[in-house]
């Protein structure tokens, strides 16, 4: 691989990592304003993007245990954001 290509890939990697860090900060701020924790917000985003799904499907999509998703759904239901 040429030095120029290696440099370009390294710069791209740095930009992607920077974007990801900024996105996490943004998501955390939005979740806080909405009165949710980041995991609840992430699950709400998945549901908003993909539509209705079972708790098991949400657990798989969010890479959480089904027990964790039960807690998330309890929070979101109490906030009036989802219904089971």
C-alpha cells in the first residue's frame, strides 16, 4: 500500500472516530433533555427507525439482554413513549 493511501486511510479513520465521539455526545445530550438515559434513547431510536418489534427483536437490535430491554421498555412506557 502506498504511503499516500496509508495517510489517507489514517486521516479517514481519525475523522470517523471524531464523528462517532461527537454523535455520542449529541445523543447523550438529547437523551438528557428528553429525560431518558442513553440506552433508553438508543432503543427508542431503533423503534422509531425500524418500527414495532418484539422485546426480543429489540434486544437483538440493541445488543442488550432481554432483561435489560424489559427495564428499558418499563422506562419508555412510563414516559408514554411506547406501549406493549
